[in-house]
């Protein structure tokens, strides 16, 4: 048995901001994927994943009891499959901000949800919000608090524009130009990030009036501008706003940036060779980079392997 593939995602803009109603833009990243599987001779990873799924099934049972109108699953079949050793076979790195738990949630919903909303339907705003709500409740098992966007992106495999908490839509993004000089890229920090502690730090900071003001007047403002610039293909403004965003993150989100990256983060701002920002909740995993000149960024970051996500 092997189920359909579900892909990783990248939140280009909106990390932390979307908790405070900023815009966000999330795109599928097909380099990594995962699928539900059963093997006769499971590996150690498969056995570990199966253990996770057993605990996840209990979470879904409780979800049905607590919110019977939200979603129903074919729990009998799901439990039987998990008992028979089903696991999530995934190349998506965990704790890297590219949606490993989101892909798993999407795969389980796709296979076991009853009366599910499918990609083939007319995806109205109401349907997208309903899916997002279901996914956020499912994914809360992994992170404590989830927006539901990662599974939504993985399930639909289309770019999602977040206008605000209750206003999301499928969107098109400018076509890639594979010989373009500009690029969005990932750098591997070599550290596994934990989402929950990072979100907790952010929630604590929100109690501070000064931090809340900074979010509204700078962080959310620049995030919204970046989303608009990117979708409108206005790359000149995009880089100006990404630079401002990069500065704000370095000043106010230091705990989310691994210490050994503080220097190269600043170097990008000083040289304009590239600008770095958080990919997901930070604390490790991937760091997202934007550059107007990929070769220059590669030379400037020669000690790191850049993984290109999007070229323009």
C-alpha cells in the first residue's frame, strides 16, 4: 500500500505576523514530500512513525468527541491500518519550517475524512476557511497551536494568500524564470528547530506594549508590502521591503535566529548581497534568503549550501 504524495510548503511571508493578522503567502515546495505506507519489513523510522500515528489517532478520536460538527473520520479503518503498521514515509525534514506535520495531517484527512472537501470543488472562501479550521485542530496535536495553513497548502498544493485570519484565497504567483538572476533560497542551519518554544517566546513578547507597537508599525507593515510586491511582480519594491523586514527580525526576533547566523544576517543587510528572514518559527531548521543576484549571494555565502526555491 502507498498513498498519494503530499508536499512540503514554504511560507514566503507571514511567519508570526499571521498570528497578528498580517498578510501571508504560502507556496508548495515539491522538493520534499511524504505518503502513507505499509511495509512487510518496516525500518526503525517506520516503526517510530507508526508510534506517532497511534497517538495521533487518539487525538482525532478526542477531536470528534469535542467537536462532532467539525469533522468525522473513518476511525475504524484508520485504527486497523495503524495497527497493521501504517506509517508516514516522508523526505520532509522535521523541525525545519517546511511543514512536515502539515503533510501528514493532509494525508490523513485525504484518506480517512468523511464528506471531505476536495481540490476538484469550487474552492470558495468558506470552504478554504472550513478546511483551515479542521486542519488547525488536527495539527494542534503536533504544535500546541496551529494556524492550519501548512496542511492546507500541502492538501491543495497551490499557493495560498492569507489576507487576514478569516480571509484566505488560492492565488497565482509570478511565473518562475529559471535563467533569472533573482532568487528565493534556503540555507540549512544544521539545527532542528522546535516550533512550540519559539511560539511561546513570541506570545510572551506580545504582553509587552512596545513589542506590539513594533509589530503593527513595522513587522506587519513590511510583511504586507512584501506580499503585495511579490504578487504584483514589483521586485524593486520587494527587495527594499524585504531588507526592512530582515532588519526588524534581527532586532526583535533574535531568540528565533540561531546565534551563529546573527553575523551573516547582518552582513546581508550591510552588503545588499542577500536578505535573510525566518522560515517558519525559526530556532533552527531552514533560513529563507532573498537575493537580486544569485551568483553574488552564493559567493557571499560560500560556506553554506543554498537550495534555490524560486527564481525570477
